C-alpha cells in the first residue's frame, strides 16, 4: 500500500471529482491521502472531504501564498480549530505552512516579514499541541530550518523538497521527512533524482501535491493521487530496489512522522 502525504484534493481543478479521484487512488493501492488546508476559509472543506473518504485525512494551516490576505485573527481561529480538531481521528498535522521566497509578491521585505511572523506563530501552535507540520519550503530552505530549530514542532515533512544534501541533513537531524513526488520523474531533474537515490530511505515520503507538480507522463495535465504508485516505482528504479520495498518503507515513514494517521 501507498500513502500520498500531500494532496490538495479539495482544489477547484478537481471539480466534483474529488471523491471519485480518492476512490480510484484506493483501487490502485493508495491507502491514505493527506489533504492540507491553505487558509481559514477551507478549514471546514478539507475536514468534511476527509470525513467523506475511507482513505482521507487532513491538516489545518495557513499557506504562505495566502498570508498576504490573512490577518492575526486567522491565527486565533486556527488555534481554536486545531484545539477542536484534536478529537477528530482524521486530523493529523498542522499544514500547509511555511515560507515561499519564489513568487515576486512574497519577496518584498514587508511580506517576507509577515510570512515569517505567520510561520513562527503556526510553529508555536504545532509545538503547543505536539503536532507535526507539513511545510512549504520553496526557495526558503535555510530560513525555514532556522525557525524550526528555534521553535521545535513534533517533526513533520519538508514538502516538495528541492534543496541540497546539507539542507536535507538539517531537516533529517530535526526529525523531519522529505517529500518527493512528480518532479523526481523528470530525467532533467538531476539534483532531485540524486537526492531521491542517495538520501536515507527512512527519510523519504511520497506525495503528489495534486493537482500540481504532475509527473512526466501526465505533465502538463492535472496531477492526481492515483499517480503515487507509479511515482513510487520511479523512486524504486532510482534506488535499485523493488517497488514493494519502497511502498513498505515510505508508508512506514509516513505513519512514523504523522502518528495520528494510524488512528484513521
């Protein structure tokens, strides 16, 4: 069996097909799909969607791309919603949170500061509730590491990891797993493929980030969680392992870093 540790199954690109997509993924061996929130407005959406699936769970958080339109009251709502969700067995993490220094609108000094404020406050919530975090780390690996070292959550995942071996080691030393997905399937993605092949297998989890980051055989189309087994087969090929070994290891890794998932 497989686990998709990061899938925006509630995204508008899926239209009314979210439940059908999850069922197809289940048929193909995806035993669990983690659906992260991105803003206060979709907190109830991801929770309700996860509850409607036999292979769905969810996370709550404010994504850095949504920080420009967020206010401090959203952090209060997040803390309250997390407190309430602790009784929900399908709630597994705080996320998607993090920093994005790629999009121009997010790199202006004032917006960088606002991002870091929201990230730190969300790390505090995760720490207070002893929750792992699903982290967005685009062009921000070292800054994310700095804040995580200062405010230690209960581990988590560096989503769509595309850093250096040194940065990977920094996350691993802090108890984090590294998320690999569709980007790894492109032969020109030399650095990501080297990381996937050479990092310790117990540090790797699989993800789609669907509907985004489609694998090479789907690009430029819409990604979907049923692609996880084929993405996993690419990881197995890169590492010279059997598909079964990779499925077993990455599933165990996901359950280790998201322990509440085992109650789903």
